[in-house]
C-alpha cells in the first residue's frame, strides 16, 4: 500500500521559449488541489527567461534554468534529479502545451497501486476538442519499430478501459521514484522525439510494463511545444532517431536486413544528389541526408546544420509518423 500520508508528486515541465504555455500548464496542475505537489519548471536556456514571470505569477513553482538547450530528455532528467533529491515519491513529466483535469493525480496514484513497477500514461485528448482522443497509449510494429498512437481521432468513450501498451508518449509520463531509478534516465542523445519510446522499450526488457490509464485525462495542444522549431530540424530528429531506435533494439537477421536497406537508401540519395539539382535544393531531402549521415557517423544530440531559409510547401512535422509532440 502507498503510505497514508499523501505521496509527494513532482510535476516536471520542460520549457523552451514558451513561458505563456508553461504558466497555463502549471496553473492547471496547481488547480487540481493535490496536497503533495512539487511543481518544477526546467527551462532549456530560453531567450525569454521565464523566472521573473514565475516569481510574480506562480511563486510556488521551482524554476531550474539550464545554461544551454540540452533537449527534452535532458530537461526531464534535470528536473527528476532535483525532485528525487527533494524527496519526491513519484515523477510526472508533462509537455508545456498540456493542461490536466482535476482528478489526474488521484487516478495515476490509484493505477500505481495496481501496477507497482510500471510506466503510466494518461488518456490524452485534444485541447480544442476534449471529446476526441489524441493518444490512448501506443503500438509498435516491424523491425523499423513503426509507431502509432492508439485511438487517435476516436471518441473518448471508445477508450475507457485500462490496458497494457507498448509505449506511451513523453507528452505525459508518470513513474514512481523506484521505477525511474530502475529504468535510468531518459536517453539524452535523442535530444527530441522517440526518447519516450526507447524508455518504454527499455523498461519492457527489464520487466517494467507500460499501462494506459483512462481515468487520468490530459488535454494537449499538439505540437505547440515544437511549433517554433524549423520544420526541417523537426523532420531531421524524427528521421535520425527512428534509425537510432530501430538499430538499438534489433539483432541478427533483422539488423542485417536493416543495414542493407540503409545502405541502399544512402546510395539512391547520393545518386539523386549528384544528378538532380531540385533534390539538392529541397530542405526536406537536405534534412534527411543530414539525419542519415549523422546516424552513420554516430552523432547524437542537437542538429548541427542550419535551418532552411524558406519553408518548402508541405514540409511540416506531419510528414513523419515519428513526430508526436
């Protein structure tokens, strides 16, 4: 049983140039009235330093400001270290473009009693239409570990039962301190996108299940956090990290086949690069080329190329199924 004293829940929100969204998110957290909250904002070296506004508007929130933008996973891990040192029993990671409903922490704590050593993910609905699901957990398929949200764009009534899932989105993650320590920190090399799937897959291999908790509801603006990023950089992270994830998990014949597919893809791209000027001018193809080369060279962390000056028609985060926030 969880102690009769209210467990301390650290709610960790990572911010990058989105102070207004982060304030709205943490206001909703505090408005739940849960007595054991430890609200934390981790600022990834935003140009708009959020500390003054938080001191004025939400002074009970601890603000940790990093010296440089280290990415989403690193921000989560920095908040987790501070929270665990402060005695938190549970960690809840939230995107700053989310708001939470009143019973979210009670529901997650109840689920934590049922699933002692698990990663828990709430029901995530659209902020603009909370009757529709954005994510009820996730599925993986094939050697490339193609991912999809369960229940996307379906009514909330269709996803009212708790179930074990392959992964749950980093938009909203809930774990006990024991589970976090057993799993280890989120992989900071991903910088942005797919670190959540890697964490859940890592957990599964260590006997840590991932569960969807329908009674805990989070409203999500969807891509509000990444909307200010250059579109070619967004695509770069999705492409590069897809290779990192797949190759980190596959062995034997699958890995050999994937290596052959990667070599074929790079050969075709090199030929098109030489022969087709329009191919070289495409921001999308440029980002893809950098992603593949950086994967092969073992480069992780932030993108190391300048964003395109213009935006190619159709070049948005939606072009990759791996981009979820």
